[in-house]
C-alpha cells in the first residue's frame, strides 16, 4: 500500500509546467499506455531475425533488457509519486540537476521522437500498401493522411489521445493473448506444427539455448533494449491523470508481469512450437507459426497489428513532445511560444513543431534513399538513452534528498536504491559501448555525440543570450 507524500516546497517553474492541463486521462488509459509502451514492432517483426542470431536465448536477452526497463519505470514511478508532472523528466531534471540538464534531456527526447516519427510515417504507408486495394494511392499521400488524423486527435484534447492509445494498445495485447492461447493449446495437445512435433526437445535438438554461443546473444542487447522504448511515457501521462498517486504504482508494477509473459513467454513458446531455425528475418515469427497451422489470413492480421503499433508510436510521439517542449519553454530552454495552450488545454505550438518535422520526413522519404532512415533511426537511440539516464539520475538525487530528510518518503521507493539505479546506469553505458561496435550505423551514431553536444550547447547559449537581452530591455 502506498501513501501520498505531503506537499513539498516546489520551484515556481515546477508548478508552472502543470498549470492549464486537464486531468482527463482515466485509470484504464494510463494502464494501457504503460502496457502498450512496452510492446512494439520489435517483438512482432524483429523477433524473427533475432531468433536467427540468438536462438532460444533470445528469451534471456528480452528478460535482461526488460529488467532494465522495469527499473527505469520504477525510478519514474517514484518521481511521479513525489510530484506528478506533465513536464516529466524535464521538470525533475530542472529541480534536481539544473536547467542545463533539463535542456539537454528535453531536446534529446525531442530528437528521439522526431526521428522515430519520420520512420513511423514511412512504415504506416508501407503497411497500408501491403493490401492491394490501396496499391494505387501514392505513398506520400497515405503518410500525409495518417499524419493529419493523428495530429487532429492530439490537438483536440488529451482524452481523445488517451482513448485512441487505449484501443491501439488493446489490439497489441489481444494479439499476443490469442497467440499464447493457441500456442499453449498446440503445445499441450501435441498438435504438429507443419512437420514438427512441439515440445522442449526442439531446443536441445537444434543446438541448445545458445546455438551460436553466448557472445552472439549478448551482442543483441544493444538492439533488444530499444524494444522497450516509450515505457517512460507513463511519467508524462501522469500529469494529466485522475489521482496519479493511486493509478501509477499499479500501472508500473503490472508492466514487469507483461514483460515476462509477452516477451519472455512468447519467445519461449515460439521455440517450443517450432525450431528457432524455422523462423526467418523479414517475416514475423507469429505469422510463420500461424501459416504452418494453415491460417491463410495470418499475413493480413499481423500487418494490421504492426500498422496499429506504428500509429500508436506516432500518436505517442506527438503527445509527449508537445508536453516536453512546453516544459522546456517554461524554463527558458525553448522558444516561449511553445509554452502556449489552445482552448482544449493542449500545447498546440509544440505539437505543431513536431508535425512540421514529420512533414520534412515525408519529403525526405521521397527524395533520399532508405539508408538515410536507418541512420536517422539509429541516432534516435541516443535520445532514448539520454532520457533514461536522466530519469535514473533524478531518482538518485531524490533518493539522497529523502535519506537526508529534506523530502518526505514517497511510499513507492525504487527497489534496492541507490544501488539498482547505479547498476542500471552502468547497463545503459554498456549498451552505448556495444552500439559503437555495430558497424557502420553504430559507429556513425556514437560518433555523432560530439556533434550533437556542440549543437545543443550552441542552442543553449543562444537562448541564454536572448534571455539576457530581454531582461535588459525590460
């Protein structure tokens, strides 16, 4: 049972970041945002190629990365219990680490979702083109249509964002539950899947848990960990939630069981239904399984699911960047216009800025080769690592303040703090190092850190100079 901490003496900007928002997200919205954020196309599509590399040990890799994601979620949960804020980690970074850290964290987060959204738009158009009935519609027109619909939803009000995200997440959850139900029945009944008799013997007969060695499985960590990107969205949603101190702990704690069941459980079941070598890159392992069972519509069903996942990611990106840009603006780390709300209590300027980036992405998709998007997507991973590291550092500062008696206990402490926080930070550093050895995209990504740091520093200095000029004019 958790207890609400007493009101703390907060910085003026901390309160400002939450003024004007409506508390229209319900308990079911937040729970599904938490669950849906932990389930993406990395499981539905990426598991096939990863099974070819790691074999059955992919379940272990998902478990290790899932534990990291859960610790980040618990760190975020404790920060939310201390003080719910739509500015999320930007607001916490401002309070615990300083305005410079808030600036870097917020713009890294924006970089992540801006780059991810470009890929999402392209993916949506490609998924829709899969069905012949849409084959004659230009790809750019489909991308633009999806962008307009999701943009309209976000500009209308947070309740509509929460509702559409609820149904997007529900599609993903139901898909996995159906697979687990059908796969479990096939395993227990001994029904053949194509030429294979299901059972644990499929693991031992095809090279064991580590068919390509332990190193091959470990090298997958730097890709698998990003399958859990977007789990931090619960911290942003908490600022517009009814009674967040009651809802967030349950939503956060439920995620670890979803990770165990959906990721670890699904992979373990897949390799007991057919040999890991029966799954292939470029085809969802779930499609492969249902095809072997004789379900002809498996491709279309899974295409609909991954389309839903891409739309969910695009929807979440617009929602979160709008709130983060507003939090940055209220602290002087972004143009002041991004702090404005429309009559629906939505930060429309921030959302509009993200929409503009996405439109550029549509144009880039038309003008440049697909290799550009691989680099863009890999660079977005730096934004994810930066966001997660900020959350952990803020929790460590919060934990220290609680231990010193300067802040009341939250009632939802991160397990094993502060040691688990430092261990999770070390794990993220390991991921960054591993990325550098993923040639060529990883080398380009890690090598871009000094360039990004220089750009961010230049932007920070420009904003501070403008602030000084404005103060002198006043």
